[in-house]
C-alpha cells in the first residue's frame, strides 16, 4: 500500500512540476550567449510548503574561445523556487517574515 501511495505521489509531482529539462530550456532561452552550459544540480521539496521546491541551476562557461573572448570555466549558481510550472527567483512567507530560500542558502 505504501508503494502505491509513493508511486502515485511521484507520478502526480512529475505531471505538474516543471522538469529539469524545462528549467534548463528556460534559462537557455533567457541567457542567449554561446559557450554556456546549464545543469540543475539540486532539487528539494520545501518543508511546510506542499508542492514548492528549491533548485540550484548551475550556469557554467565552457573552456573554449567564443566571440574572440576566452572563458576560464567559471560557474554561477542560481537559486530558484519552483511551484508546478512556475519558477520564482524569490518567495517570502509574509506570516513568518522569511524568505523560502533562507533555509537552503544558509546551509
């Protein structure tokens, strides 16, 4: 019975939540520069907020020459919140006066 519930929950989440591929495609369409790679490296449910997830998207410059500029492979980590098919750069719980990212950023 627990397995059925678990599988149903996973299936429901996959039907409504944005996939890693959809998140990566979004950032590729927004950051329109050659020589960048995108990867979702972390994805966790936010405790106390059903359906909300925390994710880290790494944006890395590849080690190659693009547009006559040399990139040295630097990486930037973008922290986002995901709810269904919506990506938030930040969300604040007004009643707690606290950012939902706070628990993840400080750890």
